[in-house]
C-alpha cells in the first residue's frame, strides 16, 4: 500500500526513534524482556537492583555502627565478639558494594537516614543486659531479613555484578544469622520472628 506523503515522514521518524531507543536500552545492558516498569531511567539499572544496592549499603552502615556500640557496651563476651564481626565483615562488604556501584553508576547513601540514626541513638542509651538481649534479638531478626533479600537478588536480580556480590556475601550473612541465634539461645531468648520494623523493641 502506498503511504500518503503527509504520513510517511512522521512514521519514518517514529521508526527511527524506536530503533534508537531500543539500541540505547541494549547498550545499557537491560534484558530485552525486562518489563518497562522495572527499568530505572537514570542509570539503566533495574529499579530492583538499585533498591537492593541502596538498602544493602544503608543496612551495612547500620550494622557497623551498632557493632561499635556492642564492642563498647555489651557485657556478654559473645555479644562483643559478634559486634566486632559486624564491624569487620560489613565494612569489607561495603567496600565491595561501593566499588560495584561506582562501576555501574549507582548512587549509594553515604550516611544513615533519620530512621536508622534514631536506631543508633536508641541503642546508645541502653546499658548492661538490656543492651545484650535487645541487640542479640534484633540481630537475629535483621540477618534473617538480610539473607532473604540477598537470596532474592542472587536468584532474580538483573545486574550481574550485584548478583555475584549477593551470592558471594550470602555465606557470611548465614554465618552471622547462626551466631545471632546462638546468642539468643544463650540468653534465653526463644523467639526471633521476622519483624518488618527491624530494631523496634517491644
């Protein structure tokens, strides 16, 4: 069918736009089957990958800050040891994550948000066995959530660097979870149900 000349030019331009747009998406490394709603237009990463990276960075910084408090304030030696592990392991993981983020143009938080800063402040006011018990309980809950989030990224993420990071970090997080549950049991804490509002004491 012969196109009317008044329609031919706009259609050709539209075709060029879609070709160029498709090429741009391909160059960003996003799978062609990725739903449009999953693509983050600022960096070409999927929103799920970006959210994972940012939440992992925020969570890692919080673990380090609370670990420092545990080393200073805990009366239970196992809790102190766990706090030092948090400092060492999450600082190392944070360095790895920030290297990936710089390479893949993902902006990560550099300081705690107001909610997590309030959590640090709350723990800083605790003393003695209260600190030990609340810290042990919340670390078990938090690391259960961490393992779930990292497993999801390792299995379902789109960014290969973040998938590899999640997969390689999982053994450490599972070890943290085991240690945290051991600390719970040692202090007679019998429940570590998953809590969507981490660090909220009852």
